[in-house]
């Protein structure tokens, strides 16, 4: 809920492809990963949020101008079909983030068009699908995203994502993970871009029930509240000609 | 000169359009702004650099694969013709920065394709063409880019660039400027992106002899040395599958 | 108010010396600067805060263990009597910040013991008492401290504080000011230290009614809400021996 | 060697206590840890450095005003005897860092007086003496401290240092380590404080021959070159009264 008592409007975007192609994924996420993520928000935040979903398959991927204008925080999970996201929609989301919408970028969405547009780097990383155990360590204990999160917490089985992760140095680094194989990863990264806030969070492989895990739901719920911007405006900032100096103007 | 005694290879890129369209600009920069900037490097750094120029009008804008592969640090000045820079060339420069080439982004190049690709924001700002006096203040006194730079130094007449400047928070903020009209601007900003370093420096309007000024030449010479990366590689990083954990691999 | 509906407990600390020594200061702040600052919080935040004051002259400077334990956010104004603050009390406040209490450091408190302990630098700056007009520019538009703050806003008469300000680079730089004389200053700076958040805000000279100004009250009210930490603990972190590895422990 | 061809003057400070108390340590470091560290610099950097040592047991701990004035970069290893370092000497080193001397803080010196003075936090951490294998991963590939350093490299046996490490967020995070037990640690951290640069590097326990390892010597040699400041001045910055504005002064 924001300071004026309105619920935060969250849109959970799902690529929604693995769910149709893999029995394993469908068994874990029978209504789609986006529905599980959305349920997590409803369960954890109750009437402090108003949650809807959108998917790749919908017209305009479910992200019309109206939907985005009525979204305070967008979450993005994608993996197999990054290239199927229309450039114009990616640009629209980009503009909306710069004008103040919060964005949570989840797991394999490190390679999404929207995240790469915002970061300006390749967003490449090291990876392994081998049932690694992941430990998530807090390195910013006063940060609101860590509120109520155990230090560390364990994800029993997870895809390994390791360094070097080719991102700009985060404005605030919140979590670092280790894996059974010895790799490390900056798994929780905060950025400000324009008037918007972006949180990348790496746990969340489609073949494990990561989004059912209470610690993960807690992190994402905290992140929604952190990413909410009460001053979100309609459009990204344009350059402004200022023909008279401020001192002159005022005298 | 790098640690092994080789000169740093600098390519000075100029849009080179104002020089043909405006008598005022041509009077100040009779051989083009890029030649003045290049001369500044030669004068200040002598045999520690090897300097060449490239312009928009050349084939591939003078930035072939070979030229970029042989460039340690690229400087970029553009204003009127950002849209005439081929997307493929901008992407090529982007890749080269991520793989370790240094980049100095000058003045109105805040709106260049390459800078916007690297920043992920609009890079918009406040501006006024009104002969403002600019004062450049150092806010990072131990930084190598400030070596030998007076605090503050004055640019007698300059276009005003003011906040809000829509950029990611710099990794290191080096200079802040004030203007006669009372505006302020983050005028010297350092970023790391991929394996490359980027320095944005705002002084440098085409209708003033800013690049003749010794303090400006000092800043740019320092920045070339700072941006040089001895480990610059051939290509930006790609994701790496790492099928076996490091601990397992070593036992 | 925090997420559980309790008001944020704010303690406004005032040095309270100028008020006794100067007719000018007493005329502007007849009940002491701390009372004006406290009133600003009550006026702007209403029942979202519970505000008390404490002053240098009280036993333990009004900052007993009990008072600090019951303080979520402390504000600190001092100037003439930094050296009269007992080292043990400064250390106690330092510990309390590291364990999660928010701290707002105001104007001349840049030279307070507590701020210097937290920063690790000299915190020296450039200054002039000459009725400068200050313009405060926002450089982080999505930051909660800027919510509802005009860009820029003017402080009609203020002591000049200029760069170089010898502080660590802020974790988030929120405001930059310019002055009539042409100087600039990083006037709004956010830091995390331990589990606590620190905000330095430079406006606030004792001979001007700065703390009566609505924009200033808005910034400080926003900063109190930003600095509040729901996870604030009893003591700063101590080193922890961890005799068994996490992986071993769990298998 | 600096840009003018003079060698960088390095002083290696050693607590030099374990070496007298432990046969194990003396067997690994027969001439003291400081001599091994000093040899590493001489071996790796040759005539680009001029290296001397100083120890706790010497008058003024070997860190007289003259020694510090003639030191460009100081390295600090301590563990058992932090409290025996005289406060006045710690303050002197602190002042010298703020005025531009580089400082490398090694391993257990995270708890040294000088590091805590500079950081302003507790600098506490998690630890275990249990022959963990440490993997050191680079997270800032273009950074000069990583030049020529394998990614990752292994330290076969090392004391575990784990998060949460209570430090300010580094200005640049260069290395993250993992341990056999699953812990992670920000093992290479860069800071600017005043005009000086500080690098904390965690490998280096006294019961293992870590400072004989080529990768470690390479990191430390790179760090010395990074921390060198050609503009190092005599004293930390004091506040400056600036009675006349810069604009007025110049008209």
C-alpha cells in the first residue's frame, strides 16, 4: 500500500512457454509461473497490492499503454522467447520504467530485451543446470528488500548462475549467492534508471518450485514495496530548454 | 604510454558537420573540432599517445573493424547528426567498449547513439545557449582524471547544461559545474561497462574555443590514460556454460 | 508510520547554544532550533511520527541508552559545541546507527563527532557567511527523499557551503546546490552504515529561518521515512565464529 | 613507477607477533610476513617500486612522520595486536591516507584501528579456521587490479571470512570469494577516502603460505599501482573560508 492508502498495482508478466512445452514445468507450475508469482504477492502482501498477470501470447503481450499506465511495479520472467518480444513493446516498457514504474527482473530475464536495454551491457553470465544447492547471503542488512529474510537462506536445487555477470556495478548490492560447485553470483541487484527502480533477482528456474518458497516470496514482496515510486510520471524526461537563468528569472 | 612502453592508441571521432555549415565554428576550428582535440592530445601527452582521427563522412564513419581493433581509447563528439550514425556502427562501437576499449563522450554527445546504448536512459538534460560562464569544481580530488586540474577552473563562455541530467548515477563523480544562471551539472562522470571504461565530460560547445583551453586538454589527457585498459579483449563477454563445478573439477 | 501502523519515533537533537548567545538566532528560533525542526515533523507527518527533543545541556545530552533504544530516527544539529559532546555519547550514537537507527545530519553538523566517526574523513568544506542565495537541484528524481520537492527550490539567504566537501562518495547523491557566488555543493547525501541509514542535508544556518521553509520540511519529513529501518536491532554486529560450513551443517 | 619515472615508494607494515609466537608461522614466514610481502613486490614490480618494511616493535611502530611522508603506498597486516598500535600513530596514518597516500589493508587487518577509522563501521565478519578452499572470482574485469589475474583462482587452504562483512558498500567491488563451506565474501574492495585510495584484500592467513602465491602477488602489485596518487599532498584537507564568491572575484 502506498502512503495514501491505495494498493500498489503489480503486473506479473510471464513468458508462459515452458509451461506448454514441458511436463516437468507444468507439474510444478500448473497455472503458469506467472500465476504462482502472482499468488505469492497476494499471499504475502494481501490488500497492500492489487495483482494482475500478462503473458507473451496476449495482444501486445498484455502490455498495452493502458495496462502499463495502470502498473506501479512490473515483474518479468522470460527465458526461451526473448526474441519474440516485440521491440516496440520492449521500448514501451523501457520508457515506462524511466518514467517511474518499478521493474523486477527475474532469473533468466537477465537476457530479456528490457533488461539489456536498461543495463547497456551484454548481461551474460556463467551457468549450469545440475541441481546445485544455492545459498543466498545478505550483504546489505539495513536494506528494505532484506526485511525478514534469513541470512543465509537455502534454495535446495537451482540452476547455477555464476560470475562474471556482465552488468553495471549495482547501485546497491543486496544479495550474493554461492553454489555447490563453488561459484558465486551477485543475485540481488538494485538500480535506479530515470525515475524508476529496477531489482534483478536471480533465483527462479522453471524446473524447480522456487517461487513457492517463503523466503523467495518475502524477497519479492519487499522488492515490490521498494520499487514503488509515488512520483511516477507519464513519460520519460525530455531535454528542456531553459532560456533564462534561474537567478535572473527570480530578480 | 602503457606499462609495456607502447603508446596508447587514441582515435578522435568528429561529427564534422557544424564546421561546414557555420562560419563561426569554422573560424574557431578551421581544421575541424576533431583536429583540435587530436592536437590537444599530441601536445599534452606527446609520445605517450598515437592519435588519429575519424569522421562521420568517411566510409563506415571511419570506424571499421580494423580501426576499432587498433584503438585503445575512442573520443566522440557529435551534435547535429546523431541519427545519421549507422546503427550497425553504433553497435560495433558498443561491442568494442564492452570488450575493453575506453570511450570519452564529449558535450552534446550525451545524445549520441553510443552513449544512450551504454547508459540505458534518455540522457536528456536542461540547456541554454547564452554565453554562461561555467565553473568546473572537482569533487573527487584523488582521482587520476583530476591530476593537475585547478579547483575550480573557469570556462569563460559556454552553453549551459543543467540538471536533471538523466543518466545512471556515475560509478565515480569527478566534476560538478555551475553556470551564471545558477544551474548545476554533473560535468565529469566515470562509468565501467563490461570491460570498458567510459568518461562523460560536458564542456565543449562548438561556438567557443573550449578545446583550446589548457585545463580542458589536461582533463582529456588524464581521461585517456584512465580509460586505457591493458586487458582489452577482442569481443564482449558471452554467456559460458560451465557443466562441472569448480570444486568437483579440481578434485 | 511503519508498515505495522506504529508511528516512527523521532528524536530531534539540538546543540542549543546559539539560541542563548545570539539575539538574532533567538528572534528566529525563540524556542530553539530543535523545537522548530520538531514542529516541522509534527506538521508535515502528523500521527505518522512521534517526536521528542533532546539537547546538549541535558544529562547525557538527553541521549540515554533508553532514549536511543526508543528512537527510530535521530536528527542532529550542532555547530559551536561539537567538542562538548562527550566521546562516550558520540560512540553510543554511533553504535546505535550501526545497529539500525536512522540519522539525519543537518548543516554544520558536518563537523560533529558522530558524522566524522561514521564517514572516516575530515568532512571539511568551503564556506562563506554572506547571504548567498542557494538553489537546490534534484539529481535523483525517483528517490523517496525527493517526493513532492520542487526542482529546483530556492533558499533566499543561506550560508555558502562549497566543494570540495571531504566525504566518501555518497551511496546515493540526491541534491546538488549552487550559490550566488558560483560555488556548488553536494547538499543531499545518502549513506548506509552497518544496518543504519544516514542522510546529510546542508541547508539550515542558524541566522536564517530555513527550517520554517516548507520545501525544507518536506525534505526532512521524506528523509525520516526513508531512514526508518523496521529491522533495527539492539547492538551493532560483532564478528561470528562459524565453526562448521553451511553445506556440511545441512547434510 | 609513476608517470615521471620515479619508483613508487612502498612501505610494508607488519605486526610481526605471530612470527615470534608460533613455530608454524615462522616455518612459513621465516623472515616475517612483511618480508615475504615486500619480496613479492620486488619480484613482481622490480624497479617500478622501492620497498621498505616497518613493524609494530620499532619506535613509533616504524611509522614516523618522515617515513610516512616518503611513502606513496602503505600495506598493513595485523591480527593479534591491533590494540597495541598507538592511537596517535593510527591517527597519523589516517591523516596521511586522507592526504593522498594509498593503503592496502590485508586479511585480519579488517579489525585494525586504521581500517575502522577509515570505514566508520564495525568491520566485523564471519570466520572459521578449518582449511577451507577459497575461490576468488573477479566481478570487475576491466579494473586495473584484476590485470593478469585468472578468473577464478584458487587458494588451496585459507581461513574462511564470510558475510555479513560490516563495511560501507565499496566504491568498486573487485573480487568475491567462495569457501568450501558455502560462505561468500567481498574479498577485494576499493574505496576513496579524502585524496587517498584504500584497497581491502582478504586472503592472507598467517598459517598458510598465501603471500607466496603468484596470483596473490599479482593482485597486490596491481593494487599498489592503482593506489598510487601522483597528487598526494602534505596534509588532509581543512575547511576553507572563501569570503568572496568566485563570480565576484573574477569580475
